[in-house]
């Protein structure tokens, strides 16, 4: 219900995946037919860079803009949407394989690049998102596309596996910081939300008092509740 208040008519997969983990392929059908949701299990490990441009946008407005484009240019926009559906299905077929070899990952990166171009054609990109893509392309970090509704918000970059400790990655992080972007390293298909319970008695006492409110940033919270030392855990 919270997502409906913000997005208008969401698919529901954002909160489903965030809660349960994994990945989902979703297809909204005609009004008389139910939507199709296909769970994807045993995903290969894919290192992603999630970059928040911190540019606010209203998803419902962006969706309405695409709807207007479809109405005004039905044939052209229809071909774009068909191409995007083809990309999604081809990416799905690559990602459900037991092993994702280098050739398959190269193809997946190409699909990401093509998909972003089609989203630009639909008018849902933003100069900040194009800046993220340009910086990643300049340093040959991987392939980048906008995510979500676009118009600001976040971009994702599929990284080469050896770039997480590469000097280019460090340079990119500095450039993003200078632009005011916020960057997170993550892996596609995580386990979803969970509860990390502190065992230290003094720590538990801190978390049940007003002292918690004295923390000034997320790093302080993560250090004090203990999740900064546990792989893949973040406080939100």
C-alpha cells in the first residue's frame, strides 16, 4: 500500500524481492488477464554498482508520460516496447543458466546497454543518469542503465568481477562523490530482509534508549549495531 501511494499502480515486485530476496521476471498483461510473475532461483553471482543520483522524481508522472507517448506514437512506441520485452526475455534466459560464462555475461552487458538506449527514447532518462553512465563508460567499468521509473533516482552498473578492487573503481567512486552521487556495491539476487540481533548487553541497552537517536549517520548506526562487520548487511 505504501508503494501504491508513491508509484500509483506498481507491479509489487520491488517490495516482494526486497522482502523475500532472489529475483522476479514480471509481465503486466491486458486488463482482462492476470499479471505473470516468474521467480528466478539459483541466480549466478553478479556484482552490481547502485548509484543514487539523489535527484527526486515522481514515478506516477513518468509512467503517465510514457503512456502519453504510446498514445501519440503507437506504432513507434510499440516497437520500442516490443524490443524491451525481447531484451528482458533474452536476459532471463541467460540468467537462469546454471553457470554464467564470460560470453553470456558479455551478452548480458550488451542487453543492458541496448535497454538503456530504448529507455532514453521513451523519455525517462535524466542528465544526472546520463552523467553516471558517461563516467562509467569513460573508465570502462561495465555497462550502465537507469533503473526504476527513471527521471532521476538510481542507475545500476553491471561490473566486471575484477573491478571491485581495481584503481578505476576507486577513481569512479571519487568522481561520483564529487558529483554528489551516493554509491553502493551490491550483488544481484540477495536473500532479502532479515533481523540481526545484537548479543552484547551494553549494546542492547543503547538500542533501547534515546541514545540511538544521537547517531548522526548510517555508518555510525552500522558500526554500533554490529552489521558493518557482517557481509551483505546494511541498516535502513
